[in-house]
C-alpha cells in the first residue's frame, strides 16, 4: 500500500512521463528545474485564488508579502 499523497503521486507520475519522453537523453539539474516549475505554478494558483491580492496570497502560501513579491518578480508573474 502506498503512503504517497495524491499530490506526491501526481508529481511522481509526471516525472515518470518526463523521463519516458527524454528517452536516452540525460536531464541536468533536475531538482532546480522541478522546483522552479512547481514554485511558479503554486504562485500562479495562489494569486488566482486570492484574486490578485498579494497579502491574501502570501497568507495562503505561509510567506511574507515581501517574499511573495520577490518570487513573483523572479518568475515574472
């Protein structure tokens, strides 16, 4: 029996698909790539859920509004 959460399983499934699509190619800096993709997506969802209110989005994410602003700039959101 798997103890993975649905979110963890979804990530695993997508990584399996990614590796299958790569074929014989070898990925480089996989953790950084995944972290960046996931962070960008989470930021976008938080901003959508908060209807663009950065204070509410920061609360949802458990980070300060200043940190959120920096991350939004980094990801050009």
